[in-house]
């Protein structure tokens, strides 16, 4: 007896050669669910699939039976396989694994669970009253909060919490894409893009700006890579000022760090020799950059040390 397991994140019927061999070699094909997408795909391919509520207590002698596990339910397949192995070994005294094989018809690629997140968000956008009424503007505060919670987990070195907080931040990205694809008000036109456009845009940017990996670029050190990235970025953006694109809503230290970095790179940083508090703070930002430190993160860590 064989048990076929497939992924819900791969198109039904798009299976491995081993899976299709198992289908063709089976004397009979059984499944517990008539509406399973894999079952439907097999039927459309000309195979007969009979519906049985549950597998037999032991493999059928002399008959090559293939059970179609509910799509994505590896636990079901393992549970059935374990019960069959136990029954076979107890009754015959033979090798308990004989006659029972789990065949994987399709596998999840890295990143496959992102499809689940997109599907869940799409369903919430349609069925959840709160999620349905959100807009880009109403989500701003959550995007900011989640970003700072990620930074807090990083500062504390809590990698388990970092994983959770990155998930919350990722949800905000997917949420905004869902808003763009499906506006809160039916009479409002969609923004014309969705999560696939978001992903496609960053993939294209990464490939374009890393020619040392994806093309004929000759950068070999981190500094050379960064310099090439900045040159390509400047060519693409065609900005009128070196400070274009620096968000003034950044926290003051982070904003100063970003502005100083842009001005230094352009050779346009003038003296800051004043004695005002702002001048002294700016001088510390310049000092931090010279030593390779992030002033925002440094101050945050120091203040956090004061908190009981």
C-alpha cells in the first residue's frame, strides 16, 4: 500500500515522477475526501478514484492500493502509515514497514508559506469587518509600531521574539498590498498593484543593483558593492538633490545620520562648529558615523540600560 502526500501550495496534478508512477501502478486509488484538489486533478487526468471514509486496518494482500492523503495533511498520512505498520507487524511478525510506503507528490519550496499569508489576508480583506475597512492611511500607525518592535527585539538579542515581530511587520507589507488590490470602498479604484507587483519590483531591483552577482559587475569588496549600488541608484532615481528621498519623519538622530551620510558622500558637508545643543548633537552624529556606529541604536541601547 502507498500513501500519496501533496502540498496545498503547488498546483494540483503538478507532481513528481515517483508520484505519477505510483498512480499508474496502482490497482485501485482511494481517498477519504471526494472534493480534494489532488483527487479532482487525478480524475481529470482519466484515473478513477473511489471515496472511502478511512483506510483499512492493514494493507490489502495482492492489491496495489494508493491512498490519496488530504492535500497538505502530512499528519494524516503519518497516522495512517503508523497504524498500518503496527497492525502488519503485530499480525505477521514480519518486518512492520513492509508493504507501506509514503510517496511525496509535491514539495514546498522555500518561501511557500508566504502564499498562506497572502491567502489568509485576502480572506480577511473580504470577510473581516475591521480588516475590510482599513486603508493605507489607517495602517500607518501599525507599520511604525511593528517596525519599532522589531528594533526592540534586535536590541535585546531575542531571536525568537525577532522572528515573531518580523512576522508582524511582514503582515503589514501584505496588508498594504491587499488594500491596494482591493480598496475598502467599492467605488474607489484599486491602486493597480498587488503583492506580486511588490515582490517583482524588489526582485528586479536586487538583480539590477547587484551586477557583481547577476551580470558582469566587478565589485569584490563590501565598499565596492556599496559604491556600485549608490551609482546605480543615482542613475535610476535622477534626483535633483542629494537629499531627495530622505524621509524627514525619521527620528531626529536617524534623520541626522541619514542626511550627514548623503552630504558626506556628495562632498557637500559644511562645518558644524556651533555651540548650540543641536550643533553638539550633530557633531556626535558625525563622530558616530566616523566610528561606524548607528547613533540612533547606540542611544536607544544606552537608555534601555536605564530602564529597570
